[in-house]
């Protein structure tokens, strides 16, 4: 919306090379709004706009640009200005950018960055991708416990400009081991002479530096944290994960699950910014793999060709059988996978309860669909035995579909794999094969 309204004005300023006007343009708007407008420009023009602003404003706006556009801008900016920009960025944001860049380019930039930031970058880049260490920021407020409230507030005044958030202040000992936490609110309302040790909450919820990012976001959502501390094996405080990163993680993980449920490998960037070649690569593997169960279904039809030729009415209801089982299985898989994604502490007992519930649903839903299918088949064929075959087959196929859709994601989780890999198209294809076998076996048993 902002791009359509204000982009023409910015283009006029660029055409007139009005650096003062461009600077005022950037200063007048919220950085995210400016980034939204800049998304409509070419990389060279984006950098022309950013270079008119202060270094701090450049970093604020740049961090709101999508990573693909950031990478394009990196390609047109000289090393000197780029290193200063990266140095000014928040630690977690600049590591996201550097992790996308070629190693050679990164090594060229690092010597131009200040020693403190350079060490911080190397440390964050060393953590596994999608771990707490890879997404945390090292800009946090910390205090020793052997000081007064007045002394604590004085120290915070010096730390605040370099801290991403100061709602939570982390108390550490001389070895930087996490001892507790105190909120800024408590400090403000406490007596200045009161010892800080009396305010500390020592029951701290923290995450390990190698914990998966999805687990970190789930912990923050569970306890409604604005930030959560990250510690290493020695309980040393190494960083914090903030709420904005947690939101990004939850969105990223939900997007990955959605892609996988549809049998598509997750995209790193938005769909529109992803090249056609990459989209094909992400989709073609699953499509080829799903041909296999389709060939098997054809083989099943060939095996029962004799009975289908003898009783031609069986062919009429094959789509009904396949749709019933496939749809029921996809529903169960989606519900189970989402339950696993939202619940962090599902144990074997919970998985058993989930499976039992799915079987109960299979019986009830299968029974309801069987009655409807029986009535429809009776209206089509006017033959009681034929309608019975269809109704009974639908009941069994729905029961099998719901059981398979609920059980297979659980098996994947038990094997330590992502349950979302058990995609809906695969479950549908698998249930199709079982459904055809069940349908023809029921027909052979009842009709003969």
C-alpha cells in the first residue's frame, strides 16, 4: 500500500538526486515502511537511498528487507560501506545475512569489521543451523548480584544503548554463569538501597545453545516470554532469543509443515522471489516419487481386471472408495502432525491416546459415511447386495485411512524424523492402493 502511494515521490527525489530530500524521506517513516517502499526499486537505487541516511538508519531499514533483496544489494555495494553496515546490524540479523553469502565473500568482509563484532560473528556462525545459538542475539543486559538497586540502574543506563531489550536483566557471576533474572519493572519500584540479590528470581527458564529453534519458540510461547536466555554446557549465558525471532521461527516452521504436507520441499524464500528452477527442484522429486504408488494402484486394478469385467458396476464406485479413504487419511495426518507441532511434551502415553482416538473416529466416521454410501449405491443400482459391498468397503477404507493417517506421522516421530514428511499426497496414494484391494476383496467375498 505504502509503495504505491509514496514510490513516485521517492523516484522523483532519485531522479533529481535530492540527497537531503531522500534523507528526510527515510527519517520521516518507520523503517519497516521504508523497506516496503524500497522493495519496489532496483538494488542500485535501494543503495542510493540507504547511502543518504545515517549508518544507524541504514541498518534499521536494511534489516526489514527480505533476505533475497539483501543479497542483491550486497552484490552492488563496495566492501567498505558494506562492512560498516553489517557491523551496525543486530547480531542475529547480520548472521542470517552472512550465512547466505559465499564463504570467500565473508572472509573478505570480516577483516574490515571491528574486532569485537568480528569475534561475535564467527561465534554465531559456528552454531548449527536452526539451533538456538544460530538465532540468538548477544546484545542483552546483565548485572552482577552483589550491587544495590541504584547501582544496577546506573549500569543499565550504560548498557541500554547496546541492548536489544532491557525488560529482562540477567544476573550472572564472575564466570558469566546464569544466576537468575530480574525485571526492569522490579528495579524501578524497588528502594535504591535495596540489594539486588533480594530481587532475583533464581528459578530461570532457559534453553541450551544447541536446542532446536522450534523448541525455543515453543518454550517462549508456553511461558509468554518477551525473551529467553540461552546458556552453554557450563550454564554460561551466551545470548538471548527475543520475541520477534520467535514469531519468525513459528511462521517458518508452520510454513515448512504446510509445504511438506503438500509434498513440496520447503522454500527458503517467498514463492514470488524463488526462481522457477528452484521451485521445480523442490517439487519434481515428490511428484516422481508419488508416481510409484500410482503405478501400484494400476497394478492392483490389473490384478482384479477379471472381477471388474464380470461385475461392471464395481467400476462406478471406485472414485467414491478412493476419495473416502484418501480424504479421511489426509484429515487425520493433518490433525496429528499439527498436534505434534503444538505440543512439546507428547510422550508414548499421549501417542497411544491419540491413536486410540483416531481409531474411534474411524469407526464412527466410517459408519456414517458407509450408511450414506449404501444409500447412494442403492439408488444407483437398486441392488441390495451391490449397495452392501459399497457401504462395507467405504467403512473399512475410511477406518484404514484414518488409522494410517494417524499412525504414520507417529512412526516418523518415533524414528526421530519430521512427522510432516508423511505428506497428504503420499498418504492418499497409499490408502488408494489399500482401498482398491479392500473394495475388490469385499466384492469377491459378498457377490460370489
